[in-house]
C-alpha cells in the first residue's frame, strides 16, 4: 500500500506504518522543527501531495486534550470548518486520491469530537469510518497514552471483530532495557530548564504538590512498574531504584522509536528532544493499527473479541483500553 503523510511531525506515524509493511512515499510537513527527527528516520520530505492509497495525519490535539480542552469553545469542538488543520489535511488526502484516510487526535475526541468526526465522515464521502480509543498497552507497549484514531474508508469494507489485547509481561525497566542493545550512555546531559541533574529522587519529591502541568512536572518511575506515563512536552523521568534520570535512548525506546538511532547527531538538549518523540503517533501503535486492523479489514480477515459498535449510519466506535492502570505494579 502506498502511504503519504501530512503533519506527522516527528515522523513516528510514518515510521510505524512503514514497519508494518507499507510503502511510505514521504510526508508534507508544516512544523519544521519536527522534520529533523523525521530526517533521522529516513522519511522523505515532499512539497506537494502525490497519488497514494492512504493518507495519515495527526493534526494538533489541543482541543481534545484533557490539559487544554477548556481553552476551546463548544463550537470549536463541533464544527469541522473551525478545525482548519484537520480540514486542510482531509483536502490534502482528497487531492492525493486516497481511499483510506487515517488521523489521530487526543483521547477526548472519542466523546467530545463526534460532531467533527461526523463532519469529516461526510466531507470525505466515506462509506464507513472506524473510531478507536486506543491505549498503547493494548498493543503490548509499556506506556499509557490513550488516543483516538479515526479511519475513513472510501470503499466498501466489512468491519468485524477487532484484535485481542496483548499483555505487557515485563516490568517497564526491563522492557525498556531490552530495547537498547548496545552500551549506549544512560545518563542524559544535565541540560534541564527547571531543575538540576543531581539527586533526581530528591528533586522530584520536592515537586510533589506543586501546581503545574503534568507535562512539565518530573516523575519517578519504579523499576517494577508495569507501565510508564506518556512522554509529554518537557516532562522528565527518573528511575527511582537507580536514582538517575532517563536517557534519550530510554525515551526513544518507551515511545518505540529506534532506541539506537544517532539522536546525539541532532545536538539538541533533552527538553527539545522530548516534544519530537511526543508530537506524533507512537511507531508501534501505528504499526499495530495498520497491520492488525486496517490490512485485515481490507482483506476481510479480522479476528478477535472486541467488537466495534455502529452508533450511526457508517460510523463505528470501539474502546481498546488497557487492563491495568499506570501505577499498577508487576507484583500485582
């Protein structure tokens, strides 16, 4: 399948579908800082759309993010014409002649964004649209980051049962370390905006109770936790058991980017690296949806136990969520 991206920022979305076997033609980006990571992943940058079977995009999620949704009016969350980045992406996909359009957004899209989803469904003239609220741990990943995936099919398809979830059977520390295969330096440079590199446990405990966005507040991850929090904005983590900050390769691994890519060649401090990893679909989530849901749907071979519920003509909804909460420990 020929796939074209637009506004996939750091490139995780494209890297994931490529890992699933798609022919990623390239991507047209407007957020230029994210292009440096996409370039490192070998994703070709295009200036104009080309013919493609599928277009992928993740327009800005702020209106449907739990942290920023209050800054948007009800009309902003209901009127497709006011979500200009999404509408322009749908127009882009139409110009590319795509028969499948797949966009990802914040978790609240699943509930508060249904009018926009309906508007996109009608705008694209899709025969059917599958809406998934998907947690990465559903796909066997050691992270909780529920997001909404909307997949418009222009052709007739049969939406059957969805894949069974995959359990994470290792503590998050082991899960991450198993994805770093060489002697990569594990201590990041002490180039932090808000706190020093000394004694991470004490620094983070000093932040307990401080009022600020979770995306800025540092957090401790215990070695035996089954899941990690999402990598967001400038948030930085430390391993409580080892009293050290996470390294860039560890962030890459838990976000399922290639852990051993030459991120140091970008010469960016860690607080600039984190948004690059976070501002896209996690590669392994993209691979999971593409290879376990989209391709089997097209082939008519989807098997599993989860069932998408048709809530209105042509629109199907399903929640593919984790069995465990972020603070559940492996011992439980």
